[in-house]
């Protein structure tokens, strides 16, 4: 008799080609070593132990290596890549923003599984602060920051570092799947309005032009309450008082003259009006014209008399 175990063999082979294990996770700041590993915080990749590389090399997995991280206690998941295999055995180091998405604390258990993701074609981000609008070219900044990421997951809040400041962006949408790979891809990026952003109020462009109201000339006399020259009282050197104290003469409303208004005036336009009337020409007699002073018209004199040579 023959027994057929083809399907069982393929199923077992499928599980063998899949990497799945649990690690104690810590933030990158807990990584021991003389070198500063702040570069791990700027991306979406983790550091795993060398035994993981040994196990992955024996499996028939596809490259690049992408992993699914799951916190079974909170039922939260995300996706990431791997940066190095230098962690201690049983430990993996994650960026701080990734631990916040998974609701993990220092030393918490995380399930790491190898996955295959589709290449991204579209993604949409929402900045978590209006300060992101201060960046001159946000698409170029995001494109440069995503070079340190291997994949994106819908719902995650990623952190990018620009100009010594950390900006958080929520992944609102990814296509063609909720988790995509962004390694060597042509992806269209779109932005949603920042969280807490309020559009500025628009003011009408056309303002009502002020109309010139007719005023009573007598009101100008009441307005003249400022400084008036030579209206004070004088004192004599001999100490005698003056017989008559000067009093300022009141200004009659008829003495106030108003200029000719410019009926073609428009708001925002300055017009300089000059006297265009020709001035009368002065009639000068011929005798006066002859006697007028003409500069440098006299005869010069020499102190040394020049004589003729014999």
C-alpha cells in the first residue's frame, strides 16, 4: 500500500520557510556600545540578534527581509525592516515611535514574523502638528526621511527628524494594501490637513470706498486748538507791566480756505497736482537788458607789464 503525504509535506515546508519567534524588545537608547545609534530612531528598521540571521539564512525567504511585529497583549501590529544583527540573544531593539504604536514597554514581548509585502504605489500622511507647514518643501523632506524606512502600515504614526526637530505623521492610507514595501518604488505622496489646523479667514478684496461727506466750515474753527505762533505775553526789562495784553484774534470761518478737491481720487493712488497756469512774462526794456550783470564779462589786468623786445 502507498500513503500520500504530499499536502502535509508542502504544508510543513511552508511553515519551515517562515520565520517566527518572540523577543524582549527595548528602545535604541538601551543598546550597549561605544557608538551612538541615534540613526535607528530616524527610520523604521530594528536590530535583531545574530541567531536570527543564522535562522533566516537557512530558510528560503525573499529579499529584502521584512517583518511583522505583533503585540499580542494589546492586539497591535506594525511592519518593519532589519538594520543589523548585533543585538544580544533573545533581545531586539526598536525605535521609540514604533514601541509607542505597539503599546510596548521596556522588556515587553513582541512576536516577529517574516512577511512578503506588495510594492507601494500611493500613500497619504497627516501631520500631527501645524508646525509641519513651516517646512518649505515638505515632500522633499519626507522623501529624504523615508529612505530610512522599509515599509509602511496604515494607522501607524511615524516620526521623522528634520532640522533638529521631530515631526510626527500618521499614515492615513496606503495602496495597494494596508501594509506596503517602499524599497525601490515609485510612490505618489499626498498630505492631509494637519491635526488642529484652522484655515485663515478670507477678507473681501473689494472694500467699500469711503464717501466724502459735506461738512460745515464753521466746524474747522473749533478744530484749531493747537499751537499758534506769537500768542504769548511779553515782559519788559525794566519790570513795568504792559498796558495792553495781546489777545489772539479769533479766526472767522470765512478765513479758512479749502483746496480744490481731486474728484478723480482713487484709493491707493497718489497724485501730485502742480500749478499748470503759465506765469506772466516780465517785460524787460532794452536798456535794462544792456545794463544787466553778466558774469565773467570784464577785462583782466596783469600786474607785470609786458614790453616789446627791440
